[in-house]
């Protein structure tokens, strides 16, 4: 399965807007949302069926057997994360603070503590004529990279399509590395601002280290023509394919509020995205 990944250096640049449009333009029948901390592709990809849901188990968490606990306090005094507290004469584990190190289990004289697999999130799979894989990470969990990998594996396992589009995680952390792994091309959605340029350069460094072909487009290019030209010049100097620029267009927000991809509306933004699609298609050779 050939995969096109849409990325941005941070949230809010228009990554999902571009991803949703590419799904429609490529007529993709397999796609995924790997932004597991804040998935939102489903908002513009209205589904007519309920998804198959499956718990995602991340790291382990400590669990106290209240019937065996002797209230000696050894677990609380030895927890370096302060995850065990005495509340109303009972010791409880703060699931957001517990790191699953297992020290409490080892030092408990009553053997009243054990580690259990923690439900760190939920995988969702929509199966109709098109296959859509997505997930939601629970608040405070640190297994986003593993969950991203699970989202991609779920897509491949449940689709026989030869091409897929992935809406990746923003930033440059573990979930982004997991998003990039195994894809055939990355399309970066840049923002024409000083911080946007810095974000673009950081994510380009990440993509280069994983040796994946990359192209760049700019969203809301007309909010700063100076920074737009700076991004285009940077791409030219570094021989990075620049595939187009999208104007600031209030139609995009209106379309999203109505649960639609902007590509279905004739407007400046959709016409610009159409041009980006044509160039990206040529680079992918699909």
C-alpha cells in the first residue's frame, strides 16, 4: 500500500483541511487520522455507520487490593512519582501520576499491589465502501507513538487498497516519527510566519532523518507575502518540491462547520488545493 502523509510543524496550520481535500481528490478508499491526541478528520468525513471500537493498552499501572492492604504506607513513601495517596483512610493510585515502574509492587509486605495493563486509548475503525482508521488517546497517557502505529497497522490489515492518505500528528515528537515510518511521501503544510518557518524546518529535519521524500505547500499564504516568499526561496535553495499555496478563505471554516470538505465548494482555497493535488499526484506517480 502506497501512503501519502500530511504533516505540519504544529496544530492549526490547516493540515486536516488539506488531508480531507486530498482524500476526496484522490478518491481514496483508505485513510487514517493519526493525530491521536486530538483527532478531527471524522468531523469532515461524515460516517454513516458506527465504528468498530477496541481498547488500546499502553503501559501498566499500579492497582491496590484494598482487602489485603495493611495501610503500612510503604508504597506511598517509596513512590518517586507521588502517585499513591492516603485518601479517607485508604491508599489510592493516581492513574495520571503512576508510571508503572513496579517499585510499590516489589516493596509491599502484604503483596497487595500489582500492575495491570492500562487502557490508554481507543482504536476506531469505520468500514463501508471506504476504510477509515482512527483513535483517541486518553488524557495524560504517554503512548501516542504506539497508538499511531496501531492506527496505521489497523488500516493496512483491514484494507486491500493500493493507496492511502494519512492525516499525521502535528509537531516533531514520537507520534510524528511513528506517522512518518513506512510512508512513501510527506506533504508538509507550512504557515507563513516566523514560528511557522521554524516549525517547517524542524519537521523537515525529522523527515530527512527517516529518508522519506517530501514536498511543501503553504496555507493562508496571503497573511504574510514576505514570509511566503521566504518559504518558497528556502524550498528552492534546498531542492524541496514546492507544490502550491492556499489563500486565507472564510469558506474553509464554513465548510468545516457544516461537516464538509472545502474541495466540494468552488472557492479560491479549493482551486488552490486542486493545483496542489495535481503536483502531488505527479510526484507520487499514482
